[in-house]
C-alpha cells in the first residue's frame, strides 16, 4: 500500500528538495527526534530512501541493506506499531508495590 509520505517516482524530486514536518507520520517524527537528540546527522527511512514504485531502485538498494544496517550507529525497528501513524513510545505506568 502506498502512502503520501513515501518516495515515489512521481514525487522523488520534491522529496529530495524537502519534506514537510507536518506531513511526516508520528513514528517518523519520533525517530527523527531520537536521531537529533543523539547528535546524529543522518537517518535512513526505507520508504524515503528507496523509491517505492521503482523495481530497479529496489534491486539496487536492497543489495546494500545489510551494509546500511550493520554500519548504523543505531537501528530503530517499529515492528510493534500497527502502522506508521502510531507513536514510537508508549506511556508507561509503574504498578505500585505496596
């Protein structure tokens, strides 16, 4: 399923120029906040960094994915989220131990 925030062949030039903060899903904004807090200058988000509707770009980029992830300072997996609009962090409430 394609979403407005993905890098597609029809919007790649616009995505390379800028991406509106308000347009980003909550999970991506959370990830960017973490990266900025850690002082990192770069973030790899697959749906932006790989043109989603371009089979040739997928083939080219997928070959280097193990290098991208193994060389990363930090990897964030958002696999517990139902979709990209969920929040990366949840409120935690400590149980009282009376």
